[in-house]
């Protein structure tokens, strides 16, 4: 995988999250989770950009860890939205986004492990 493929994938993921937030039920819970997920779901792309300009290996690991943290928060949000039936679109959209989220988490876990082993 080329360096920029992962960044593009994170951008596409952010766009999926934005699309999901546009279809969340308007309610107290829906509004709250919508705000949470738009923040955590778009942050990985932005933080990954910062990681690419890290000043040291430790800085890189830290920034990649922030990406992973945001992806995990997004994963929890997606599951809550799905289980609470707050998403008004087709369930397959949530399912495929959760699957992509899982894959991205795995990529970042492995990347961080590899970077730590090279310290």
C-alpha cells in the first residue's frame, strides 16, 4: 500500500461519517451522538496528516496513537447509533462503516506496534 492510499482511505471514511451524521434521528441522543461522531470520525484523517510530519519516532507514535484513539471512539459511537436505532438510512451503511472502522483500527494497531518495535 502506498503512503497516500491510507490517507485517502481515512478521507473516504470521514466522508462516510459525515453522510451518516446527516441521517441521524433528530433527538437529544441523536444530536449528541451526531456531534460526537462527526468530531471523532473526521479527526483520524487530520491527525494522520500531522503524523506524516512527525518530528521524531516518539512524536509519530504519539500522533498515530491519537488516530487510533479517535477510531476507537468512532467505533463505539457507530455501535451505539446502530443499536439505539438512531440512524435513519439503510443499516448496511452502518454495517459497512463499522467494518471499515475495524479494518482501520487493525492497521493502526499494527503500525504503532511496528514503530514501537523499531525504537
